[in-house]
C-alpha cells in the first residue's frame, strides 16, 4: 500500500460495515417464525432497524384456513375453476370445463 490514509480508510469502512450488520437468528415452530432471545438487546436504533427488516421480509402470509386439510378455495359445484383468482367474489360468467362423451365417462349419447 502506498498510502497509510488508504489503509486506514479501508479499515474504517470494514469496521462500519461489520458494526452495522444485523444478524437475526430465528427458529421455525408450530405457528411460524420466532426470534431467538439474545443476551444483548442492542441500541434503540438497531431494534427499529430489525423491526423494519421483519416487516419488509414478511409482508405476506398464509392464513390458517388455507393451511387446513381437505379445503378447496372455491365452493364445490359452483362451476368456477380451481385457478380462478378470488373465486368467491368473482361475478363474471362461469365457463365450466366440459369434455366429450366416451365409454369411460359413462355419459349418455
């Protein structure tokens, strides 16, 4: 290194970056993510940063109703496709899936 100023600048930047880095340890339990307790609580500024980080990362969630077994998103026999977005509030015409008759489907001709 030619200049001691450059060396000290690199050391200073490394120190600032490592001090401001936030490491969040979490474990997955039965109901979702839970932050592991730590001995140091950090400064108030650090806690606000963590809070904002968690809100940015976990903006969307899956409801308990969606996770329950044997549930379909649309009412049965409504004619709405399984893939219709918001099928409960959809008001457009229903286009049920139809196919031709064959011996396997046992439909009348």
